[in-house]
């Protein structure tokens, strides 16, 4: 047994929780977008923060880079090894520790899945709003990517629900950031630096989440349109008229058709060629009825073909299930690159129209869906039946370059949800002012002077 293995086995004596050599499985080598980047040296699966601290201290002694791994659902290559890393997979740290009903706070370990959090709190009359499509992603990963999801238009993103974090720094010191106080004017907000930092500043070992009371009434509605332009144009009217949607997803018919086929289920509306799938929530059915009327008035201005309230819970479940599975269905359909760009809300229609121009220019199929209420599109550049690898790569990269340029021109950002990781680094650096990148590098150097944590990711 070599010295490193000996040191790691002293911390994690259970062989099932320490993988080295041939025992390291492929899930740790790549994600959906990044393959064959390098070989990690070991994968350790701690079950306590004490084990995380001890592992990080060994990594410091042995000068090993460290990658933190949650549920591995990330889509940006942020957990992909480049060679020689110790991967710390925290998914076994998966206990819900406390529900404090006096401060409306839930304390969890980082490996708890966001879907489990929803189920746990809703049974007890509480609500955790962030709702990424990947219900099987971990809360530690959600914090590290500042995950968004369907309900961001009304309730915001993960950042808005993190009260306090316990983090392990690159040298093994433990740090608490944030607090249970609702307000703070007490110095820099260090907690906010960790949220969205993609495992480059510290390892989250405990999270305190803010909860809301569970809304008493909820209704989902499908608005079908002839074109996606009509649907995206309607978004601003809906927001301006005070409909106050909890979620407002948009997709083309051909996108949801992939999900219908993949899951062998029909979407509840077969009218039109584009849809908004909207949820309203509130304290009473009277408030929903009033806002449903406002919604009807709003979409009429944009040539709505059908407005279908989903009164039947099974039908509502089908509509949202197909929406949640959309990305997976596109991935199953063909080789593709899915973006998670965001533009100011008034430019969503402009950006969508530009994707159609690029489709004509390039001959590639560009499929669009996303969170219309907050300007976050998922544009999928699909390979379709292009046989020649070089032709596909050249066309894909050309479309990506043009799209990111347009996003930048519109004042948008390269990632609203999935993070930068490895794959968006060139675009992130191009779209961010040099001084801003320099300041981010300086912050990284303060927390992690030897550059041990998730090196070469982000910038
Ligand atoms: C089908 C599908 C749908 C998706 N839909 C959405 C969506 O609607 N909205 C959205 O925001 N995202 C979405 N995603 C992306 C993905 O689920 C998120 O990025 C998620 O937050 C990652 O969580 P994870 O536990 O899988 O993290 P991982 O993939 O394991 O890691 C992601 C990043 O977080 C870091 N990390 C993980 N755990 C910790 C920790 N404890 N401490 C420090 N750093 C850590 C990793 O180092 C890495 O940088 C989707 C993904 C899929 C596959």
C-alpha cells in the first residue's frame, strides 16, 4: 500500500468508500459534456465533516488538487478531472438535520437531494422554492452553481434561500458564513461568495436553508400560440399586467414532441406550435381566478390559440413531467450542446429570433426552451444527421461563437444556471471585463492560495 493510500485509508477505512486505480468508476471521469480529460488519483466518499476536514488536510500535505462532487448532474464539466485529483464525493452526507419552525430554517448536509427537500418540507406545510429540473441534484451542488429552475420568476434562486453555510477551506479550516438573521449590514457577505463558486473556494459541509409557508392554492395553465415569437412576446405583457406567475416555461412544439416520444405520453395541448406552461400560486382560489382572468387578457393580445387550465392533477403532473424531462429527451435524441444563457427580460424574443436566423445560416437544428419569466433560455444546438465529425464541430463552434456574441451584445450572460465549469470558460472570459476576472482571481487566491480547489474551472 503506498503512502497516500495508507493516509486516505486511515480516514476512510471502509473500502467501499475509497476508490483508487481500476476501482474508480466512469461517473467520476466525465459528465454529459466533457469526456476523457484526465485520471483522478482517488475518490473518497466521506460521511461526516470531520472526514472531509481530514481528507482536505491530506490533500494539502500531498499537494493534490481537490474536486468536490455532489450528485454529478452538472452540465458544464465542473466536476471533470484534469489528472491527479482527489475527488471528494459528499453524496453520503445526506441527512436532514433539523427543521427550526421558529426561524423557518432547515438544516441539511450537502448530499441531500433537492427533490427530497421539497418532499420533506411540503409534508410539514413549508415551501422551498428553488426548483431545478434535476430534482436528483444535491443541495451542495445547487449552492455551488446557484441553481435556479422553474420558480425563479417569482421566488428567486438558491442564493435567496441560503441563510448559512459551513464550509471547509483549502487548508482544512472550518468556516461558518452567513447567519440566521434576516438582515445584515455587517461587513462583506462572505456567504454570497461561496454561492455559485463551483467548488473553487471551499467545500460546503452543512447548509441552513430559508423556508416559506406552503402556498394554499396552485393552478397550472397551458397557453398555446402559433409561433414562439407570439409566446415570448406575451411574456412581457403577462409580467406587466401583474399576473405574477410562479413559473413560466416556454418551448416549441417540436421540443416537447421529443419529450412526448421519449416518455410515451401526450402533452395536454396539441394546439399551436409553441407553448407557455404557467403556474399560479396564492393564498386562495379567488386570488388565482382573478389572476387567471388577467392571464387570459394578456395572452389574447398575442393571438393565443388555446388557454387550457390544468384542473385535473394527473394532467398537470403530465405537463410538468414532460417539461422536466425535456433536456434529457433532447440529449437522448441526438448529440447536442445545450446552453443556459440569460438576457435581460426585454430581449428574450430578440435572442430567440436570432437563433432562427442562425438555424437558416448554418443548416443545423436549434431547439429552444427555457424559463421565459426570467430571460433564461436553453438553446440546444443539435447535430441531427450530419455524419462528418469535422463539419459538425466547425458548424457547432461557429454557431456557439455567434450566439455568445449576440448574448453579450444584448447585455446577457453565458450561464444563468449550470455554471461555467470547463466548457464555458472561453466565452465567460470573453464576455467579462478583464478587471472583473482579475478581482475574481484575487478572491480565489485569498481563500485558496495554492489553487487546490477545483483548479482550472471557471477562469
Ligand atoms: C436534466 C437536467 C436538468 C437540469 N435542470 C436545471 C435547472 O432547471 N436549473 C439549474 O439551475 N440547473 C439545472 N441542471 C444542472 C444541475 O442539476 C445543477 O448544476 C446542479 O445544481 C448540480 O448539482 P449536483 O449535486 O449534481 O452537483 P455536481 O454536478 O456534482 O457539481 C456541480 C458543481 O458543484 C460543485 N459542488 C458540488 N457539491 C459541492 C459542495 N458540497 N461544496 C462545494 N462545491 C460543490 C462541484 O465541484 C461542481 O463545481 C440540470 C441538469 C440536468 C441533468
